């Protein structure tokens, strides 16, 4: 019996290294198959709508290529969202100049702007004013003021709109409506809903 066991062990000891080598080869093959390839693209984590930086008591200035001031934005606090590249601002104050140097100012409880402040959404006690000026022909343009709980302005297209009640003051004239779309380039004003207006007589010389 002992001789039989010794013979069996001798035979097993011959094949044991081969079996271990085979097991190691299988293990190496499994690791290679389940490891990411060197050139495999790494999936990027999708950006979430969470701020990546904050500002307090700040101002942001935007210039045109010639160096002329295009816009200035002031705020008590701001949060930048990388997924939309937008800036949310508390207690905003803003001023901007168009190509003719005409000044537009805006204030609100809160605002949302794109990266160059060309598009600004105003929320809560929104007020936007374009000061009296002259058009391209040199004719006088009356001061115009918009008030409401929401205003959307685009300084590139010179368009102001709102889907909420708004008050418009142009010179001494006053208009109110449930919604508004004003195109300053085409000089077209569209007011919808309950529209009311008060036209003041022009001053006689």
C-alpha cells in the first residue's frame, strides 16, 4: 500500500508543475481579457447642473475687439454652472453699450447670463432702461423703460421680451400688457393680453 502511494505521488509530482503552469496561463489570459485596453477611450462623467465656482461682491467687464467697453455686470453673489456656461447673479446691476454708444442699464433681484452677458434674463423687480439718445440718422430717440417680474434681453439682436405682465414707459407714455416682444432694430413692439396705454400729448413749443 505504501509502495502504491509512493508511486502515485511520484507520478503526481511530475505533472504538478505542468498543471500549475497551465493554471497560471489561464489566470493571465483572464486578466488580459478583462483589463481595459491601453487605447480605449475613457468615458467622461456628464456635467451636472452644479456650480463650480462662486463670487461675492464682484464685477465683470466685457470689451469689444477695439477695447471699447461693451458691458459691465455687478452683483452681490454669483454662481457659475459649467454644464450651461451660465452665471446666476443675485442683486444684479448691469450696463451695456451698443455700436452707437447708447447706454442700457438693468437691475433685478436675480439674473441669469451667458458667458459674455449678451443674453440676460432678469427675475424679480426687473427693470431695464435705455437712455434717451439719437438714432443712426441723428434723430432723437426717447428714453424707454421696461418693468416686470421677468425680462429677457439680447444685446446682440437688441430684442427684449417677456411672457409675464410688463410695464413700458416711452418718454411720458405708459403701456401695460400681459406679455411683450420688442425688436429695437426693426422698431416693432408686440404686446398681448390685457393691453392698456396712456398717451401724453406732445409738448408744444
